[in-house]
């Protein structure tokens, strides 16, 4: 969070004292008021049918000793001025933001400490809203015991929580969660989205995320550490045939996937590739009959990739099985001079030194288990520190890496560029074979000439959207079938552009610190 701090300092030096906090608190209070007004209200023991609204609503503030607590206190004062009954629980009464506390008390806000056990319990039980201002970007390590205890009491009480800037207990820089952390329905964050709001496991603690502009954007660095492509950015990347196009100029993707045991992986990989914008899909391997039966437009050969004809990219790995022949196949494909995507069984036993000698781009698409094997660590460690894992993988293997899972992250081997977090997707995508569709799709985008980072980002974006657009529950086949709809959604040419469909002529990855 050093970049945010630097940006804040630069801006604060030019503004009257307290301006940024006033802006932050105003945005926070407005979001709380909206939430209270729209909530049906939760029944409590003493008010079984009451509907929450701002006037008379019971609001509990959890206040740490930094500026995060200050934001909560000032926002609480604003809500109290509009008729809410606001009570602050001060973790360190002597260190709570003095001006914020005075503002709250001036408008009739009450104050408790965690030592007031029964009052705090009944406050949390009856609260219509809890505002978590325990700790924000100044938080380090897991929550300290008193803060962790308070977070647990809030969880037990079940009131909806609005987190200030970040849910307390999540790591702002990495999205890691060490120990108890607040789970929010809404996080109101200031100036810029922090990695902890985009990367799991922290992301699931944040709930919906609302970004309040406090005027920080011009001060933020031009190259952020983490970026996410919006639909308009993806639309600008997607290949479109021109009047001069023919199938070869549009790019040909080769698929070396599937085996006698797993022919379906070949079919699904081809399905993804046919929806990725390449002009033709070649399949080389033992599942050609299955592929042709489903997709007669595929150019099928049963020999090795070398004899399949010219391609502009290869996808190798899905459904190859564990036999040594799989390794030989991967080695053969890696020996070509075109971009290569390695997935699934192809990732087993990859040699980092071999990959580093390739001049054409290599894209690896592991899930957490495969990433763990490549790094020599455990799946749990990868899942708890995704950002670190994807960076480490791309560095060690000198390749672009797309790490799949609840948050899909994409890293380029150039450490100066931002890691990309994919903003689309649904847990329904955790269905057998959906990764095969993704690798075919990304390989197809590689063949059409996109750099590996862009091909991977665009593929993850479309694949995630297709997962949401396919009828519930989706299967890998229906995810592939929904890809044209996902293209239409992204390019704004289909039925309704939804929240992702804002067409814009220039790519603008939104910056994160
Ligand atoms: N700067 C600006 O212009 C603007 C900043 N804004 C707001 O300020 C926030 C940043 O404020 P900040 O820098 O005061 O840090 P903050 O997040 O409150 O945490 C520090 C406190 O937490 C404590 N603490 C630390 N670790 C802990 C742990 N594990 N478990 C428990 N406690 C822990 C630490 O204790 P200490 O180490 O001092 O004993 C200290 O008291 C930012 O997120 C945003 O909300 C907005 O108003 C917009 C303008
Ligand atoms: N919890 C989740 N939330 C969102 N997407 C998920 C989740 N779990 C898996 N996915 C996505 O589902 C796909 C599964 O791919 P993969 O693990 O390779 O499965 P398979 O090998 O069966 O094809 C990936 O795109 C991954 O990002
Ligand atoms: K917080």
C-alpha cells in the first residue's frame, strides 16, 4: 500500500487538512444510508418485523485507533445527524481519532468499549448495520486478539457489515487472510481498488465493492501492481476479420490434446478454440473421430503435431494422460517456434530451463494443484497466496502464467508489468472440462496474434462471462456454447450490454496500487 500512501501524501500536501477524510466519510455515509434504505431490515428479537431505514436505524461503529476508525467516526456522525442511533465501540479509547470522536459525540453518538460486554452484545444483536473501521491499509499481519475477538462477535451476531476501505483482517497488498477477518456485505473503498479487494481469499470477505473517488487518481503510479481489464478493454483486443482476411491470415491454432482414455478433453479444447477467433483449428492426436463427430469443421490428423500442417500457435496438454508419450509430445510442441499454451497433463514435469530458451511466447494455465506441483509447494499455500504464487511461477519458468481458480490471475515474466485479475466468472465454472475449453479459447486468441498476456486475459474474461451466461447449472459443453454470447456481451453487439458492456474506444486497464 506504499503507492496509495504516497499518492495520499502528495494530495494531502495540496489540500486543507482533513479534506480526504471528509470526502471518504461522506462517501461512506452515503453508501451506508443507501444500504439501510434499500435493506428489508433484519428481524431482531425486540423488533421482529421492523424495516430498516436511516431514521431511527441502529448503527454500530467498530473503531480502531487509526484513520480507518476516523472515517467510521465521521461517517457515523453524518448518519446520526440524519436520525440514526449511532454507537461507537472503541478498541483503544485513548487513541481513537480525536476529531472524529468529538464530531460523533457532538451529534449525540454513544460510546462503548469492548469491556462493556453485555452492552456491546446487545448493540451487535440489534444493529441494523455494523461499520467496520477497525483497521484499513495500515493493518499488518492477522488481527490482534482484541480486534479478532470483536470481529468474531460481529460474525456471531449476524448483522450486515459495511467495511471501511478493506474488511479488517485481510492483507491489503496480497489478498491473503491470516486468522479471523471481518466478512462484509459491502466494502466502501477510497481512491483505488486494493489487491485485497480483488484476490481471493480476501475478495470473498469484501462482499460488494463500492469505490469512492477522493481525487487520488492523478497521483497514482502509471503502472499499477495489479490491473483488471474491463469489457471495453477486452473488446478492443478481440480479433475481427477484415475485408482482406482469409482463414490462414486469421491464424490457425493447433490442438494436441486428448487420448484414448480422455477423448472428451480434445473435443472440449477444440470447442473453445473454434470460438476464439482463429480462422481454422487443426487437431493432432488419437481423438480425431470424436472431434470430427462433434465439430466437422476441424482439420484432423492422427500423427504427431509436426505432421499436422502450419499453425500460428499450439495448445498442448488437456487429457493427454500420464504416459511418458505425453512428455515427448509436450517437448515436440515446445520445440516449434510458435506461441505454445501448456495446460493440464502437459504441465507435469515441465523444465523451467527448457522454457526459458524459447523465443516464442509460452503460456502456462495451471489450476492451484498444478501450480503447487510446479512450485514444489502445497495447493493450500498457492490458494492462500495466489498473487505471490503466480508471480513466482512466471519468474521461475520465464513464461506467462494464468493461474485458475476462484480468482484467476495472469502474470507476465516481465516483473515491471502489473498482474491482471480477471473480474468475470462464477464458481459454477468449477465443472469438469471447463479448463479445457479455456485453454482452447486462449490458444485460438494466441493464433490470431494477441500477445500471451492479452490472449490469456481476454480468454479468462470471455470464459468467465460464458460461465455466467450459460443456463444454470453450466457444463463445459454449455460454457463453450455460450462463448458467442459472451463475445456479443463484450463487444456490445448482442442482446443487452449489461454491466460489462460499456463500449470505449481506448483500452483502459483500471489501475490498482
Ligand atoms: N491517508 C489518507 O489521506 C486517508 C486515509 N484514509 C483512511 O485511513 C486508513 C489508513 O489509516 P492509517 O494509516 O491510520 O491506518 P489504519 O488502517 O487505520 O491502521 C492503523 C491502526 O491499526 C492498528 N493495527 C495495525 N495492524 C493491526 C492488526 N493486525 N490488528 C489490529 N490493529 C492493527 C494500528 O495500531 P498500532 O500499530 O499503532 O498500535 C493503528 O492503530 C485507510 O485505510 C482509510 O480508511 C481515508 O480517510 C482517506 C484519506
Ligand atoms: N471457485 C471458483 N470460482 C470461479 N471459477 C472457478 C472456481 N473454481 C474453478 N474455476 C474455474 O473453472 C475452470 C476449471 O478449470 P480446471 O481446474 O482446469 O478444470 P478441468 O481440468 O476439469 O477442465 C477454470 O477456468 C477456473 O478458473
Ligand atoms: K476496515
